[in-house]
């Protein structure tokens, strides 16, 4: 009996990819469902956006990890596993509400491509994180929100000097608070994205690339036989 044997983390690509997707989906959903983001959307919408973002983070991180280690042909195995895991998790999540991966595939791919473009065009953090956050939530930019705060604050000061506008003061104060909170959510996004990428990297770094290569060769042979 080996009292001091270690439980090694699995290096099997299929297991790691599936577990990483699930991890990201749940962590992103929990994060974006927090009050600090003031993202007033139904939970199902947040769940959908979270799983799409999880797919982007997973694939983008993998590309950074294996840069110059695998050719495009040798990556086929990874993307076969990634797409398969994603479609299975997606259908498990949304089949009960009549959504399936096949019907949503085009929209999902467009969203992922938009995130890739945003990351490529806005390379310097936090601008890249802000852009992805805006694409995902439909939020205005932080600058736009802060400008609205300035305008409404100026209007509020005028209202306070005129009794005729007194009933509108509390309403304006509420609007200003919401705008400030929405602008403040960008600080949370700035912390969230790097954390998600780091966590994903820590999980994917254990992937057995030899198995990825072997799977890629196997898939290539199947394609040739067709």
C-alpha cells in the first residue's frame, strides 16, 4: 500500500477541456450575476453569454499556450474536443427551454469572433477587457456613462434651486447612482478577465499535447477515407 502516493491531476485533453469549460461557465455566471455589475438581464441570458465567453477564453488561452508548439493540422484534435464539449454542455443547459447548439451555432461563432477581434485590436489591458465586457453586456463605454453622470449631476443642481422641479430630484438622484454603479462595473470587469484567463491557463497547461496530436492524425485519416 502506497501511503505517500500523490493523486495526479488528469492530463487527458477531453477531461481537462470539459472540466475547464464547466468551471468557466459557473465562475463567469456567478461573477456577472453579482450586484456590482448592475446587468439587469434574466439569469438565462447571463448563462448564455457566460458559456459563449467561456468558449472564447478556453480557445484563446489554448492558442497562447501552444503557440509554435502545434501546427494548424495538429490543433484539429483540440478543437474537435472543445467544440464537442461545448455543444454537449450547451445542450444540457438550454435544451429544456428549446435552445440547442445547432440552431445557435452561427450566433455563437459570431460572438466568439467578435471577442477575438476585440482582443486583437485592443491589445493593451484594460481596453481589451472593457471592449469585450461591452460586447457581452451591451453596456455603454465607461467614458459615455461618466459623461452622462456629469450632465445629470449638473441638471440636478439646477433642479435643487427651483422648487418646481423638487419632485424630480429623487428620481434624478436614483438615475445618477445607477449610472455611477454601471461605470464602476468596469473596474470589476478589469479584475475578472485576467483572473479567468490565469485560471484557465493553470488548467490547460496540463494538457497532454501528444494525445492532441494523435487525435488530430486520427481525425485527418477519417477525413481522407470519406
